[in-house]
C-alpha cells in the first residue's frame, strides 16, 4: 500500500475541527503514535491520548476515515500477492497500533479476504520493525520458520532488521525487481 501522512493529517484535522499542525504534532510529535505502534497503548487508550492532546474526541470512525483516504492499495502488487497465495503463505506486517490491526479491513478492504487472519500490526507483538522480535513473534503466530520466509518492505531499515532476524528479505523499489527476486525463489 501507499500511505500519505499529509492526507491523513488534513482529513482528520478537518473532521475534528483542529489545525493540520495540531494533528501532525499529536500523531507524530507527541510520542502517542510510537507508543501505540509499540503495543504500549490499547486502541481505546490511543484514541483517548490523541483526543486529550487535541482537546477533542477522536472517534474510531474519524480515525478510520482519515486512514482510508490516505491509503492506496497497489493493485499490481495485490495481484501478485493473490497469485503467490496459491503457492505460499502471504501475510502483512505493518508498523501500527492495535487500532490499525482492528480497522485494516475497513481501511483497505481490497486486501481482504486474501489477508484474513494474516494481517498483523507491530503492536500485537509489542515491538516495531526493524526490531528482531517483531519478525520472530509474527512468524511464530504464522507457524513458519524464518529461513523459509521472504520479507518484502519498501523501508531499507526494516529489510535489514528482517535479515538480522534470520529472514530472507527484499527491499521493494519496483514491481520488476520484486518479480525477479520471487523468480529466484521459484515463486513466480
């Protein structure tokens, strides 16, 4: 998926009647988002903390709507994942809080049912990419070994973290390179 923070911030700011600068600070400058992504805050505690910081209630509906407009599914990559799912287990691991884990089917409905039961947020593992434990805990949940797992991410640090945790990894830059990597593992 492609995600645009500025779209999320603007949409939520408009929905709750606060300035984009205030919403930007609450989400990314206050530490609230990092705490949620690391599993320190429940979904309710996260929304309460944002609301307190912004002096306005942030509802799950407003939060989800802002994430929806800021998130675009890469159709070509989804098509590839759908084809791969006939030959391998495909899953999502995103650096996000529990609220995203709960709301992802609403934020990006095109990903479901393909990723049903296999879409995870870092908070569920009390760690964040690129920390090794987020990968190992996710793999435990999936029941697959690290050395038989190809991790794909567009963030080089996350790719390196996966490698350090024993996974095979690919730094996503474009679809052609990803397909070439998948071919090396006889997955396409």
